[in-house]
């Protein structure tokens, strides 16, 4: 019984670890990342691709502004 509990706990940890590593962070959503993702999502619809890239860039810029590091003597 105890062996099954430990195996189930180990399996859930492995599954949780795989789930966490699959989701991309906004920091990786640079300009080329937005374009490549849009091209993969909407290969034939240019207007939808443009709208997706525009929204993706806006989200990235907002994330970047919110996580800006404050330097003592810099900007």
C-alpha cells in the first residue's frame, strides 16, 4: 500500500514538472517569436496573423515594462 502511494506521488510530480516546462514565458515572446507563432496558428489568414502579432507585441511590451529592472545610476 505504501509503495503504491509513493509511486503515485512520484508520477504526479513528474506530470506536474512536465506541465510547468511546457508553458512558455512572456519573456521568450520577442518579435520573431510572435511572428512564428502567428504563422503557425493562422497559415492562410493574413489579417488574423497581423492582429495576433500586434496583440502579442503589445502584451510583450507591457510585460517588459512591468518587469523592468531599476538600476541605481541607469535608466
